[in-house]
């Protein structure tokens, strides 16, 4: 490799330049191309005549002196000039190699009358410095002084030893590759375990992580409490994923799906997902909520890999509220929204152009946490903290982002005004392919700030809500009666 001075000059050139210190010039630079008429790189006022004993005749010395009179450059100016030209040459290496170098005897630089640069033969190679070091120089025929870098069409600086320039170019390329490899290695080594896990999951397919065995066709049967209306809405989506902890391949699995979902429903074993992601990344997330969130991410990853346009995601412990019936018009509106509206208007809501995103998420199960009074307590399993609901915030107002415009007066489907409304629960939702990347960008973070129903679903734009919630959560810190109370508060204060 070549050590480079701060001025981007090679060691040889810099050493040669330093020889001139004290005399106000750089010795012998004008001799690099002594056969070039009216060309010089002499920089001092002490340019000698024919007593320098350098093998150059008097005519050549006279030309050098005349050239120096035409333009006198200081030593610092010469160094700056060489530095600029060296920098410019670096950018022209590709052009130099693409045009091909003269082989076998080095190369020279010549110019046409128009000033364009071209390659020649060995005849015009530069001469070695008297002490054996080689000099760098830029040469342009027909000029009376070194041209400024701005006036040169394609400056080229060449080393006089045959093949040395090419070797240096190659070595610099090798060093550049090595430097890039070093930076990449240092970047990867600086990752913490969570960052490494996130990167590996993002970059790996389900099969590469051996996670496909967590997915199995769902068995047909009866899901307690699910209504025909909900069954029809879910059947309108491309696929259904049900996340649980049972062995999906076992004949004794209790999770069963309606016959309308046959062939398009998948049972997902969360325990297998926990293991395959841990085995692949070397990281096991201790928080139950984080593991569940990563499992939701793996489901979205599966949906994206399969090319589904929209999917229903459910948790196997979802309990349907049999006391709440869906209106027939709600079913029609929901299926119309899922399949893609062909009109710019859906009930009371103006959807805009057909090319726009009308929906990204439809929440069939949700919990209006914004109306809950809660305390932060240490989780029972010791893995972090949880928010435990203790009552209602009876004086709470509906924030602007939670205002929900109904499709129809007294209907059951509404569109949130914006993202950011604190609606918890991930028991049941429908995701459009437009939301896949945003979900995947958060769910694999493995942090308390990227829990599926805490900081992820809430932040998706173009979210819709089917109210009241189609599901209730029986195994929760908040009783069912309190869950229904906050549902009523949402409908009373947030529907418009």
C-alpha cells in the first residue's frame, strides 16, 4: 500500500518537494518532460542555465528560464497544484483503465492542439530524480506553465516506473475494500443482542429460520360464540391466522374454525415461534408481551411471503360477546371495504380517489384504554411492569385522534380521524397489505415500546373500528363488566 501525506501526495513526491525547502523551489521538476517544447514545472527564481550538470542542453535550459519568467509559482503553489491534480486523478482512474493503458513500456501523456489528453508510448517517460526517487508531474504540451486544475480537461499524473502506477491503483482498491469490510465488521460487532435478533429476523425467511413448522392448516369445527355475521366478514379476507399455544398438528387440538374458513385458515403455534426465533437469533425474549408481539410479526411476515392482500389475525383465546349482534348493513359495509370500494363514497364517509388507501387496519376487537384509570404494577412473572385497570376515568374527554366517523347513523363501523388513539387488545384485527411493512418495522424490535397493542396497532393510519368490540377478554386484569363500560364510554364520547 501507499502511505499518503495529508496533502494527498505520495511519499516520493512529498520527499522530493521537501528537498526544495530553503531554496524557494523544487529541484528538477522541469526535467520530467524535457522533450516537451515550451513546458516547465520549475517554480523558483533560481532556475539555472547549463551549469546544473543534469544532462540537458542549453536550449532546454533557456526554454525553462523563459517559461519561469512567463509565470513564476511559489513552492507552496506548486504543492497545492500537485495536490489538486492528484485528487483529480483519483477520480479519473476508472476512465484511465477503461481506455486502456499502453502495455510493455509504460505510458506517456500527450495532447492534441485542442488540448484533449491521450495516451502514448514509453518515449516520453519522466526522468528519475538524481538520488533515485521518482517524481510526479503533470504535463500538457504547448503550455508555457503548469495549467490550473480548472483549465485542464482531464489532468493525469503518472509515476515514471513502468507498472507502478497500476500497482498502486490496485493496492488502493484492495485497501478500500478492506476498509469497507472493517467498517461493516465494526458495525455488526457493535450490535447488542436485541439489534442482532431484529436484523436476523428481518433478513431471514420463515423457512430459513425453521419457523414454517409453527404453521398448520386449521381444522374445521365449531368456535364457541362466533356469530355468522363475524364469520362472513372474516371469510371476505384472503386468509385467517389464529395464534395460540396448542400443537396445531395434533388431532386433539381444540381450536377449530367455521367451515367457511376451510382451506384459508392457519393454526399458529406461538411456542414453536418462540423456539425457532430463539434458535435462529440466539436471543430469547423474557417478556410474554414481547414474545406475543414477535409472533404477530411472524404472522404478518408469513402473510407477506404468501402474497395475501389482506388477512384476519386472531388470538385463540378470543371470547366472542354473544350479547352483541351485528347489523346486516354493517356486514355489507365491512365486506365492501375489505374487497376494495368501487365508489368514492361509503355511507357518510368520503373515501377519495380509488387509488388512495381507504383502510389499513380494521379493529374487530379493541379496548378503549383512554377511559381506564390504572396503576402501574410489577408483573406477576417478574418480567417488567403492567398497567392494572382499577376503574373508569369518568371525566375523560375523547381526544381528537380518537374521534371516529360512522359510516351510517347508528351504525357499527367507523373510521378513526388519525393514528394515535389508545385502543388496546390484539385479539382480532384485519390487516391490509399496505400495513405489512409498518407492522414489521416495529414488531421485531423486542422492546416495551413495540408491544402489538400498546405502541403498534395504535400508530397505523387509516384505521377503522367495529363497535362495540366483537370480543371480550375473560382472563384479564379488568372484569368483563368494566370492559363493557369503557366500550359504552367510547361510543358515547367518540362517535361522530
